């Protein structure tokens, strides 16, 4: 995927999602350290999504802070059958709408692609990821709103189909079709880059 966190995906699988749910339940009981761990684990994918929707780093950081604050305030009502990422992204999406953030081409904050590995970072691969992200951002305005959202949530924030369907309030099958349609459009729009 486009984004990486310390050279590994943000969420590895169901086990990691379950671990985060356990931390949230501990936080719900008043464990502030557990909430701090939730914040640390989920901030990066949330930030990637928000920055891809806004053109302003300060606004993105502010939205992320507000999202976690609202999440913390709503811990009492959190139900563990819901995906923590989908829950957060839904809050962020509403905050973005309330802020009146406009859709469109986005400047990518290059720091979101940085990794913290020692000298093992392959410069060519890192450059390729940056160029790919910039290219995709250039063509996102050509997609429908739903297609843009799916691409951002899937590639930048590494959400699965289930979480995306919860955030967008759509069936998983519909999300898959939207992603396929968006990728087909992006391939057509970027065909000249490959040949």
C-alpha cells in the first residue's frame, strides 16, 4: 500500500484490531495509559486520511486532535463490535464536513511517508512511493466523491473493506466495486505515464 508506519502496515490483521479494541475497553474503564496507546497506534492512519482531504497541515492536525478528543469523550458509548478505525474516521469525516473542507487536489505532506528504520530504507522505493502518491493526488479530482473516499481510506489509511463500509455507510460489496471502478479510471487517466 502507499502508506507505511515504521516499515510495516498500520494494522496487521484481526489480532491487532482486537488488541486495539481491548485497549479501548481499558480506556473506557478509565485507563489513560491504554488510551495513550490507542492514540499512538491510530494517529498515523487518521492523519493520512485527514491530510489527504485537506490542504492545510495545521487544519489536519487540529481535526485529528478534535477527533481523538471527541472519541475520548464518547468512550462510554463505544461498542466493541465496531471497528475502532471506522469509528474514528467517521468522527473525522463529520469534523471535516463541519469545517467546510473542500475536495480537490491535495498537497501531500511528505513526512507521512517517512519511516524510522535505520539505514535500510531503499531510496529508490521511497522516491517511487512519493511520486506515486503525487500522481494519484493529481488525478483524484477526476473521480467521484465516493471513489476519492475509498481510495483515500484504502491506500492512505490502510483500512479494510469492512472499516471503509462502516465509515461510508455502504455495503462491503459496494465498496469493492467503487474501488475497482476508481482504479480502472486512475489506470486510464495515467496510461500515458506507463507507455
